[in-house]
């Protein structure tokens, strides 16, 4: 019976240490995402870094047209800035959501693809 208790204590200690290590290794914010081409129709790579409040779009060389149009806007206009910009082949453009209210719903739309929402 003592062996079982000792093993349970060891397992609990190792499990706690593992969970603690994961918490320390976790990204600064759960709202960050990407880079991903989700919602872009494969035309661009998008990402959002909640720590720096930067939304970035990269248009890789040789993917479809020479540029993509990006619209970025809050669900409610008063919750932050909106952007409408083009990104040309081989370029990256980043815009700031620093003025957006924390945890606001935002949408991005690349060309004629359906809008995709995320938290800022």
C-alpha cells in the first residue's frame, strides 16, 4: 500500500511540475493567432499578436494575383479602428489595433472571401 501512495505522490508532483512548465511556456495571450491562410482562400497569410496589438498580412510571391485587398473592422464601430489596404506580392503589411477595446470582436476579409472574426 505504501508503494501505491508513494507512486501517487510522485505522479502528482511530476504532473504539477509539467502543468506549471506549460503555463510558463504559454504565449502571452490566448487571442494571438497565425500565421495562417485560414479565411484567405490561400491568397495570403494573416496573423494577430495580442501582445503588440499588430494584425499582419503577408502576400507570398507567386500566389494568384499580384495583390490582395484586406478589410479589417470591429464588430461595433465605436470599439476600435477600421482598415482597408492592399498587400502586394512578396510584401507584409501590419496595422495596429492598439486603440481597439480589449477583447473586442474584429473581422478580417481578404478579397471576396467570407469575413473571419477574432478577438483583439
